[in-house]
């Protein structure tokens, strides 16, 4: 299991490196153990780059996508690798700001947008979405000593969000008296919160958990409140690209059936502590089995 307490620092370094290289630099995703079989689809699927399935992402969003060893990894990376192998293609990530991923697909620059993207009516105007593959929600992160104890306390506060996300949309619509500070990267909002520049951050729940887990200082916590929203993530393709959309949906259905999707999600969502506990339990069970056998 990957140690996420070192991931954020690696993510920061990776994002800086990516920004120096320039948005859109292709980075092949590295699946842990693809098992799709590399079947050739019956319907020919045209891609932006011959022999590759390119997907737009913003690799600062653990556990869905982040930089590790200069590669884009995470839940979406593994799923895209599975889909690509089913199509007999190479999986290739295009790292960019989240605000650009939908445009990259609608313009034909990339084949897919895979970046923890929530399905909503506005985005449906620009792209077609696959079947959902995970449910999530928007939550609030505050400092451990914050006077903000309920979501009602957010009124009139300085709230950080990631630009063009559903968190941005929710805060803008529901906290009209608040000051909304928009950041290109989620971790930038977290850093601003830790530096007392803002009062709270609204962000996707799984990513909030990973940011808090990686914060060894203990400065930030998730507000003990009901989620602000309930959402579903899906992959986006250019409107009218039914061949690719059908192929993605077919792969997702297969992954749900054979347990591969649950395996990938568990791999990246599990915390370091949970992984250690699971490992210890497995060792205990093995020892007990050995004793019984003896």
C-alpha cells in the first residue's frame, strides 16, 4: 500500500516539475497490475494520437490522480490503463489545471477527461459522460482551533475552493455573503488555510481525507458535519464519440463485475494506518493457520 503521508510532498514536487515542463506534457500512467487482456475492439476507435488513449487530468487530487516518481498514478490512472489495454492502446496522461480538462476533451486534444469529474448538467453541454464509477461528496476542512463548528458558521467567512469545481459552484451559490478564494490546485487552498489566509476549504471528501492524513502537523481537520453534496464521478469524452463511450462503459461494467474496480479504489483509499492494521491481521491469521496445521 502506498504511503500517502509522503505523497503530498511528492505531489507538490511533481506539480512544480510538471508546470516547468508545461501543461499537456504526456506522462504514461503506470497501472499496478493490468488484467484486462488487451482485446481488440470490434468497432474501430479513432484516437487523438495513434496507438494511445490520451486522457486529460489534474494530477493534484489524491487518491484519484497524483504524481509519484514523476508519473501520474491513482484510481483514475489505473482505470484508464485498464480501458486502454482493453482497446489495445497505450494509456497516456496529459497533466493540466482542472479548469482545462473538459476543454481538452471537447476540442479533441485528448480522448478522455479523467480527473475526479462530477457529472452535472452544465458539463453535459460540452461532453458526454460514461456511467458513474464512484460516489463522493463535498466537505469542509478547517483549522483544528477554528471557531467554525457548523456549516452555518461559514457565512461571511473566507472560503477556499479549487477553480471550476463543484465545490466552487456550491460555495458560490450557497454562501453569497462569503468571500470565495479560488485556487488552481486543491493543495494550494489547503496551504492557504494552514497559513491563516482563509477560514475554510470546501473540497471533495476523499481528497480531503488524504490531505488531512498527509498533514503531520495536525493543523487541519474535517468539519464534523453532514456532507454538503452527494455526487458521482464519471469519465468524459467528446460529444458524439459513442464508440469510445461504449468501450469505456463496457470496461467499467467488467471491472465492477470482476471486482477490479473495488480493488483499485481500496488500494488508493486505504490509509497507511488501515493498511498496517490489515497487514497485521493477515499475519496473525497466517500464524494461527500455521499453528492449527501443526
